[in-house]
């Protein structure tokens, strides 16, 4: 059983910053790829950022250069640093991983960016 818990969401002004955290259960955290997704009302859930067990990262074009994903394996935690926020970043942000072909999601944390 894998459990993921997000935190750090909230309200920010356009141009501001937020840092999201995802705390994961399980001793296999260090060897799995972790992802951040987001979903706005009425829209598809989209992949925002990925970090592999080896530390390789990738980003959606819409956030590239503004967001940074990182991980602290000793704390079983993955982070998403969000800078230069835009109103279109408003969404529920979810942490996600795949273990033995099973997909696990956190409960989500709301990010709202006002203009």
C-alpha cells in the first residue's frame, strides 16, 4: 500500500511563488519515479513535472523555466517549487507514482493564483 500526501497549496498573487510537498510512504521511494499533475475545473488532468530515481527531471512546456521538481529521499518527500505564478496555474495539484504497474495518487492540494 502506497500513500501520498500533498501539502503547501494556497493563494498566491500573479508573479508570486509557492512550494508544494508530497510525503510518501514505503521503503521503495528512492527507486521510483515521482510526478506532479494538475487539474483545473472542466479540464483534463495534465502532467506538470517528473523526477526519476536517478534525479532526471522533465517539465511541461507551460511551466518549463518557472517550476522546479526535486526530491529528498531520506525524507520520502518530493517538492515542486513554483515561481512566477500565472492565473492559468490555478488548479488542484496531485502527486503521483507507479509501483508494479499500479498507479497511486495523493489527495491533491489547491493552488489559486489571483491577478
